C-alpha cells in the first residue's frame, strides 16, 4: 500500500479508472489536507477556460458557476494565469478581491489553488479548502504542486 500522498496519487492515476480516477485523487488530496471542498479543472484546448473535471463539497448552486472559469478570474483563474499558487487564509473575511464573492457560498475559510503544470505547460488547476482559517505552509504548497504535476501529466494522457 502506498504510504505517502505522492505515492497514493501516483497509484490512483495509474489505474484505468477513466475520469473517475480524478475524483479519487481529489478525495485523497482532500483527506490528506483536511479539506472539505475541492476542485480539479482542466484547461481547454484554446488555453482560455478552465473546465471542471472533478469536485467535492461544492454547494449545488455554486457548481454551475465553476464548471467553466475564464483564465484570470477567481482563485482558479488567477492560479492558471500566474502559473503560481493563490491562497486565502480566510475566504469568509477576505477583501483582497482574489476570490469571487460567490466563493463565500462554500462556507470554507483556508483555501489554496495551485496550477497543474507539466513542466512549463499549464494543464489546469487544483483547489483545496478547509473549514477553518489556514495559511498553507511552503511545504504544504510544494506537496500540492507535486501532486499537481502528476495530475497534469495524467490529464494530458
């Protein structure tokens, strides 16, 4: 049985579970980070829109709002545009403008979205949110980016 998050993600991605394997990977990442809401988006062929691949914990009314996200809009869109992690310690009180106001509907606090990078090529984004305020550490962020790199290669293939 794989014992690290990277091992578990790699193992899940190596299965022939089709699109369902991405939901399983999202579940594993959320479990590891104590997340209650998560999203996985792939980048469309034009490179302008993020398309929802898997989600967990989104309120039904919000799901339709995140099925298609323009690059540059909201946390996922900014992470894609910047090709860098975007995080908010407490989504409920954040006034930076990074997250869209509708994101508060999730009732989460600590939130991070990382780009899915295959080398320098953007493939999508991975978002994790916790129920309490949380500043993701550099180590946690690096682990999410490493998971993202594995997911990026799987999205491509």
